[in-house]
């Protein structure tokens, strides 16, 4: 039995796989602010999902920048109390097997490239729009090489603009991320019905995608995360087609097909 997880800024999705190919059971729970309580929760829920079977391998993602050794979070805007804590070591102690860590958006993109909308595409740009914005470049079915991970959500799109939780200003996620939409518009993204507001959000999203496109040159954009479910794709595609003038055509923008399970399937790919 294998244990896989996807720890975001707000929630944790946990799952078990008997064969390393399919997810047998999964569950979403709130992410504890306290690191020690978080590890205990991971162990408790895994025991429930696996029926007490021995865990042979552990892999998953967590929101933030990992250290070079990928043993712990180095910095996180949305899970700061977990930063600097020995997550890999604690998981290996809790389950008695090898554990592998990756950025949460990276494994979600890996899952979509391997089992979802990105199958058959050489270069996939996966952008997750949830509490904030994360992103990853998948090349030939693997997470592209990098030094400290990919953080497209923290590109500056408005100089000296909205304050970001990382301490910067004018970052992409501070105009499109879920926690910021509530601050800007006074309501959660899923409750916004004004088409003019969505047009503005679509424009900011397309500005960021244009920047990603000229750097990553992807075959396709795949959008995941809770906010992406409400965004009018045709508006975003229209703005991207208008803004991205250097290439003969803009990449197609699609939504992810695995939804909340993308990170779990990506973790299985990581184990392989």
C-alpha cells in the first residue's frame, strides 16, 4: 500500500493506492497550522484509509518552496508554520519507509501531464489557481529541472501594486488568487456573478499567462484549482490571443480533468 498526499494552503488531500497506479480511497481535511499536529493527522487519516495495512512508500506535495535536498519547506506564503520543519524525516519515522517531497503544484501538473488533459503533449504549463497561484513546467512527462522550484504566481504584473502575502507587491496571485479576490471584491470567487469583475480577473490572468508563455513556450496551458472553475476561459483565451503577439498563435488554455485528484496521481508518478 502507498500513501500519497497534496497539502495546499488551506486543505490536505490524502489518498492510498494498493498498486501504485490507482487511488483506492481519498479524503480532504483541513490543514492544521501546527506542524506536529499536521504529521499526526497525516498518520491518523492514512491508517483509516489503508485499513491499517503497511505503507510501502510515501510521496506528495506541499505548498511553498522546498529546500535543495527536498526534505523540508524552505519558505511558504500559505504554510509558513511548516517551514523549516523536518517533514521528510517525520514522514519516514511515522510510516517506516522512504518518503519523497515536491511542491504541491508541481505534482498536480505531473499528474495532469501523465493521466489527464496533458497526455501526449511535449511541454505542459500547469497553472494552479487556488488560495494563491502556483505553476510548473512539465517536459516529456517530467518536472523540468529547476533550482528552487517554479513560482509564476509571484511574477510582478503591476509595479508597486497589491500587497502579496510573501511580502512583495503587484504579484500575479494578488490579483487572481482566491484569498485575494475576497479582499479585492468582498466575496469569494465562487460567489462572484458580475461579468465585469470576471472580465477584469480574466485580463489579469491572461497578462500572467502571456509572461509564462514567452518564457516557457508550452504546447498547452492547463488550469487547475478552485478559482479556475469559475473563470470564463473564452475571455482568458481571447485576451491571451490579443496580448501574445510574438508567436504565430497562442497556446490553447484548458481546464484540468483530474480535479482534486491531480496531485495524488502526480505523487504516484513521483514514486515511480
